[in-house]
C-alpha cells in the first residue's frame, strides 16, 4: 500500500518517526509530507532516512519534475494518514484551503483519509475545531482519537493526546 504520512506542527510529531518506521517494516511504501511547523519538532532528514523517500515540506521542493510532487503523491496514494494533525491543518482541510503541500494533497487525492488529531484539550473541544471535525467526517474522512484522557505536553490533563502508534498503524492497515 502507498501511504502518504502527513505530519503537522505538534509536539507529538516525533511519534511520526515510529509510525513511519513500522509502516515501512510492514511492507508499505511511505512518503512523508510535513508542514513547515512540523519541522520545528522533527527533521525532514530523519523521516527521509526512515521512509527511504524524499520528504516534501514546501512547494519549492517540487521543482525537479514536470508534474507537481503534491499531485503525483495525491494520485499514487492508497491512504493519506495525517498523524499528528493540528487544529490548523484540520481547519485548512475542512475549509478547502491549500496553503502547503499537505493541504494540497488532501484536496487532490481520492484516497482514503485517516486523521489522528493531537492538540491541547481546550483547542480540541473548541466549537470551531469540532465543526471542522464534523465537516471532515461529512466529507468522508475517518478519525482515530485523540485520546479522551492523559497528560498533555502543555501540562494539562485531559483530551487531546495522539493515539498510540500501534493503534494508528492498525487503523491505517485496516483502511488499506
């Protein structure tokens, strides 16, 4: 299965390395697309080595081919997995905005979409975030998580933690 692994700006971004590694070990072709904010938490080089494919961060990265890389990846994908997914990216997806390669792939792909949110509990529970989630469910996206309870990086306890890597991988493989 060809999986596009989208990584957004969340402290949980470091967990994407374990997700990518296990998906590759399980025989999947993994292509990583990161938002610029995600690069503040984990480097593209780490994910390039793990996935064995170039990592797309900026539309500037697409200059080497005649077909835009985000369109090529959108066409090749069997699954778009976004883990972790920030509130910002949820909003972009729900409102049809494409300010970065990841959001552009979301709009261009006809593959299944699995979203694993991770954010502060107050952000997760905010009515705007919940409206965006409902819109994405209506649009056919599937969600895994976030966890209902746990210690968050910000020091709060509550909902918002990224689901476990094993649960995300199992759901991704189930959808494929």
